[in-house]
């Protein structure tokens, strides 16, 4: 996003600072759900895989 009326690259810099602040370790908190099991991850990949270019022929 360009913000020439407000200053060069002002929007980009603000967005970067907001994102970097959000990724700080101090902001970390436990996730609401446990991680997927290997079986669940495999099932999800199979369902999402469809007939894409990576499918073995």
C-alpha cells in the first residue's frame, strides 16, 4: 500500500512493525487444540491432494 500523501512507505513500515510485534515470543500463548496425529495429517493431505500435478501416475 502506498501512502504518498502521508509519507513514503509509511503504510508498509507500520504493517511490518505490527506483524513483528505480533510474532514476539512474549505474545505466545497455548493453542486451543492439540496438534494433529500423523494419521490425521496423512488423511488431510490425501483428501486435499485430489488429482493435482504431484499425484503419481
